[in-house]
């Protein structure tokens, strides 16, 4: 599966509606929304009002990545704002299975994210419950960082685990993705590429999305 989720963290917020309309017209599969609290990650991005506004004009499902502490307190709010997928971080969830079930009880997809230093083996037991696993291929908090090469073998290991555990989970990767990196990731078993700067800074974003899907 070759899916692309443009990350609006890299969009032009003065003309956000225009960028969402570009995504609507493109071959993109999701709109990736990075929510940062300045506590779990060293940056603050946007929250529920922006998600609501994007949802009103987006024709693509919203893939909402919560880089926040205590995500369980806000899951229903983000669901009501329009999230179709909610991703929480392994590193901040004390009761991960409960939080995953909280998401699934709302009738949407549940995903868990791992930071670059967090091994995929820690998801072994919960994999059958997950719809997606997001691997960070940069340290979370800022866009435009260089891809961490160790993500490739990490994705391969995760794919083996998913098959072994008979899990329905898709693999998503976020950070430093371009054409060269994207091809390697698809070849390693990744299903969804989250791409920000490489799309929005390109001369023709719709064409870039199309080329990413055809790698």
C-alpha cells in the first residue's frame, strides 16, 4: 500500500484554506495534523479550533497526531473536532491499552507513535489492537529535519511483528521524507508517508504528491 499524508505543519497558515483545497484536489489520502503542546515536545503548533476549521473544508480524512502529555483527556475533543485517526505516543501513555480502547470506542482508528529511540518490540503485545503505528524518523517537535536512517530497519522489524501477530496495523513514517527516502520506506514495508516541507516547498505540490504515491 502506498499512501501519502501531507503534514499541514508545513503549510502556509496565511493561506491554509488554499493548501487544504490543494490537498482535496490531489491524490493525497489523509491530512496529517501535528498537535504539539510545548511540554512533550519543544514546540507549540495548533489545537482543536484549527482541526475544526480544517475539517470543515477537507475532503480527506484527518490523521491527528497528538504530541501532548495526558492525551486521554483530549481524545473525545479531537474526535468531535473531526479526527478520523488519532495517534498517541507510547512514551506518554501510562495505560496504553486503555487509551487505545478509548479511541476505538469512538468508532475511529487508533494509532500509537514511537519516537526514534523507542524500540518497536515494546508494541508486541498491543499490536493486534492497533490500526496504525507511526514511526518518527526525526525527533518530534520541528519540521524540516534530516531523516534518521535507522528508521528503515526499524520499519522492517515492525512489519515482521505485524505479520507475526496477525495485526491489521498499517505503518506510517513521519520526518525528513523525500523521493529517495520514500522509496526506501515503501520497500521496507511502510504503508503511509507523512510529508510536510518536501510537498509544500515544492514547485508543484500536487505533482509531488502524485510522484510520492508512484514510487
